[in-house]
C-alpha cells in the first residue's frame, strides 16, 4: 500500500449568476462544483457537483438552467425548492432520451442539446418571453460551426438547429424586446460539414421566438468589414449593444448599437483601447471568459484587461471605472488554469503581472454591489452603482 499526500489547489470561480431573490449562484472551474452566496447574510453554501464544465446559465421561473461542455448537457436546479441532492449517475445519462430523468431530482439532468444543435460547448444562454431557455455555442472535432438549442420547461420539449449556422460560430447571445428576440453574435469559420463558402463578414442572427418553427428571422451586419460581431448585450427595447474589432485590426475596437426589429444600425463609434496590449478577436470567442453584463440600473459593464468599463446604453458613452487590485490568495487562480488556457491568456496579454487571470470569469451584480469571478476568492466591490464611482 502506497499513500500519497498531494498538494491541493483551490479552483477559480468562472461563473456568477444573480438569482431573482438577489442571491448569487456560482461555479468553479474544472467541474469542481457549484455554490450559492447570500448577500443578505454573507453566507456561502457549497451545493455539490454535476460533472458539467459550466459555461452558461439561464433562469426561467424558479429554476436556473446550466449548460456548457460536453455535448451542451443541460442541468436544472430549483433554487426555491428542496436542497441540493448529489445526483447519482444513471444508465439514462447519455441515452438520448431528453428529459427522461426523474422530475423530482434537484439538480435534474435533462439531456444533451447537441442532439439538436450539434454544439459540443454552449458558451452563452438567454431566456425568451415564453420561458424557454436557449443555449448556443460551437462545435468541436466534427467542425467549427455554431448552433443553438433550447429547452421548453412548460412543454418539457427540446429543440434546436445548426445548418443555418454551419459557417457561423456563435460567440455570444442575449434576449431583447422583452424576450421576443434571441440575438446570436457570430464569428465566421470554415464549413467542414456542408462545404458552404465562408462569409466575408459576420452578422447578428435574430430569432423571433413568436414564429413557428423557431428559425433565424433576420440577419444584420453591423460591421461589414469585421469577421466577428463580438460581445453583445440587451440595451432595452429592441436594441442591442455590441463591441467588436474593427475589420482585421484587432487593436481597434468598435462599439455599435442595433435595433434588431428594424435592422437599423443606430451608431458605430471607436471603442477606447487600453494600450498595454493588442487584443485579437480570439479573446471574444467564448463569452464565459468575458462578457457584457447588464447592471440593475441598465448600465452595461465589462472587464477588459482587468479594468472595469461602464457603457451608457442611452448615450453610448464609455467610462473607465477602475481596475480592481487582486490581493492575497487571488493569485492562486493562475495555478488552476489549464496549460492551454494559460498559454492563450499569456499570448493575448490577459494575465496581470502577478500571474492572476485578468478577465477569466463572468461577474454579476446584486443590488448596488459588484461581484467578481476569476479567482478562488469571491470578490465584491460594495456600492459601485450607488457611489457612481469616477
């Protein structure tokens, strides 16, 4: 008998989602599990593990739906119901029978949306006005294209499509128009499945969820010279705000606004760069690494190379709020990255000098407070909205 005593490393937090009651649902990297933090009591409770590499979340009713890798597996958790019960692996897992696991399970493993969307890794999510949850992302191994799948909690039915996205990898998505429209942000890629020509520029693909069947109703090209439409977020009404590179000049960024109902481009303006590095479009391929986050006051926030930026969706004004300083065990987050991620982030200039990730992890708001991911420690900046920090 040989006994080992290996060193243990804390996992970095990669996903934060605010629940309707103000609590925060969080997830660690490397399938290390999920937790809930209650700002009212400052208590944090570890829930358990699903085995999912969790990259995207959507809320419908009193459930949070989780997806990611592999095969766009979908789990649901009733955050208002009974406590988390560690799921036991079943022969039904991976059997292709979507929604066949017991409804009483909490969390409940629903199935793999890849069957409908072809997507191996779902990197973004949105909820429509009917309560359906959508997960979109990209293929691996079988191709590079994109796809979108959905789960209807009322009908307990799944669906999706990919053929119309065979040359367009989905890099981000959001709901707008009070949930009527699901908007997909794309990146043009070679089509190894259907052999279609690669588009010259990337469109926003708009799904009108009131139509049947659910398909792409409109394509809008906000930046005709760009191969990606970058990160997007709802800006109220039928509007979407996005940030993308200007053509192939990755050091120049563009902020744009679009009315997805009419297709009108409201504005395009130069996005102020942070000059310490050049950031190619590859930074924005996976929205779980960086995202535009809508604050409770309607402002749109993002973390760019470690600095916090706020965009006013009414005026398109951009303000640099500040740069959080990582202290203590925050630097341990660097050790939790895979070798591939560490190399990529180093090449893109996305690591701070102390070796901690600068942009890995989706942040969120609860009340006036901003909660930060990306390190093993849950970071909080109190009163960031109420203070109107300059």
